[in-house]
C-alpha cells in the first residue's frame, strides 16, 4: 500500500454554480485534506477552459496556504513554457517566504490547448521543446547558478530551497531524471506504460542538489464509496466531460450524474464515455485497497497523487475520507507523522542539506 497520499484539485466548475464557487470549493477541500492527513494539496493551471476555474495556480496556492496550517501546498503544475522562469521563481519565492517549509513547485511542459490560447499567451507548440532549458534556468534562479542574466537576481527566491517536481510522461521523465528531480506520472489506467516510464526514470536518474535519489509520485483518479456502483457514479460527470470535449471540442463544466445517465448518446459518444469511465480505481474500501496494493507493487511509487473530480461535493468529500481511512492516514495524522509543517524530509530538505 502507498501510505503517502496527496490531492491535486483542478477547480472544476459545475453547471449551475459560478467559477468563483469552484475556487472556494478548492480552498474548502484543502482544509478537509489537511484534517484527514493528506500530505500535499496541489492546484493546476488551465487557460480558457469552461470547465476549469484554476487559471492562476500560484495565486490559488497562496489562498490555499493561507487557509490551512500544516499541509504542504503547491502546483500540479505551473506550465513552465507559458512563463518566464524568472517570474516563476519570484512567485514561488514569495510563497515560500510567506509559508516557509510548506511550498511545493510542480512544473509541467504543456502549452495552451488551442492555437488561440497559445497566441494569447504569446507562445507556440515549439516552446514545449525548450522545457529542459527553461527548467535549468528556473532552478538556477533559486541557487544563484544561472548565468544568462548575471546582473539579475530572483528575489526573494534566491537562496531558498523549494522542492521541485516534474509532471511528465515519456520524454519528460528523462528530463526529470537528468535534473535529479522527483517525477509525477499518470495515469493509473495505463499501468504497464507508467511502470515502464518509472523504470526508465529510475535507471537514468542523476543525483543532484535537488534530489539524492529517485522519487516517484503516481497520479490518478480514485473513487471510494459504500458500494461499487456509488463509487462508479462519482466518475460519471468527469467521464461525460471527456466524451463531450472529444466530440464538441470544448471541455465543459461538470453535470450531475443522474442527468448524464438519462442522456441519449450517439454510438460515438457512448464509446468515448464508456472509455473514459474504464480503468480508474474505484469501489468499496476493500476493493480500492486491493487495487492500490497492486499499484504499489507494480510501480514502487513513493506517493499517490489523487486527481478525482465530480459534481457531487458530498460524495467527493466522503470518498477522500474513506481513502484516508483505508490507507491509514488518520492514524498517521494522530501520530503527527504526516501533514505537518516544515521542510519535506523525503525531498530537498534532506537531500540538499537545506531547509527552513
């Protein structure tokens, strides 16, 4: 069983609720995650997506950190090709200064989903190919090693040590290995593929000031409920949103499961919908525990990052509570073994000899 659990919340919007409510829901979920003993709470970056309110992850991370006391807070992630590395360093430097020892810096290499978004951001698909270069520059702003702009300093970031993670698959995993950084890899529906990616990452890993050993965070959807059918219904709104986006080109707000189950779908929609439902970890506590044990054995992951979204907030919170109980987070929390303030002992705070 993977005993270290974290949450990535994408601030999914819901029909009948304004985007502002999605952001408030994210902050409230972070409070719940802290109470349950989850290790980290991360937020995402999406632009011009009707179904996602989280467009400014460092701003939202500040709100989450200000509303909590102990849980680590970060991004899953900041899409580095969309930004100047100096600005990213400054933003995380401010976060670390305000919430010392609690901030994580998750970084991805995606650019905007559409040509219009990329043009609005002043980027194009080729910028993703510069991720490794941008990553090296970003890390250099923290340790003072960057030489591209010798007269410039990233304040207050320079001299701080914030754990950095690379969200990646395929080639991106190699970038994480060469940089000596932790890898976040998903999704859990493709276990053979992610096991191969993890094996390659571990083989290629080079120790660095940012990490002495490989560290793997497996990411995926997990839904737990009193019955397998109730757990499956948690997955329904997101599955329909995926099918809708692939047939209509726009990722929509979440709809209630009962509305979706009553829809008449075309053959293509039904195929995409059922495909989007398949393969996720869901079921009763006993069923999910068995699947998580299988994931742990296959991947050897150090941590599980749960990415579940649904329309029914009560069912979602119940699912996270059940997951915490079945993995023993409540006992760890009561024993003060997790969810605490201070530098992350598994990552940069120990391996780089630095902390706060």
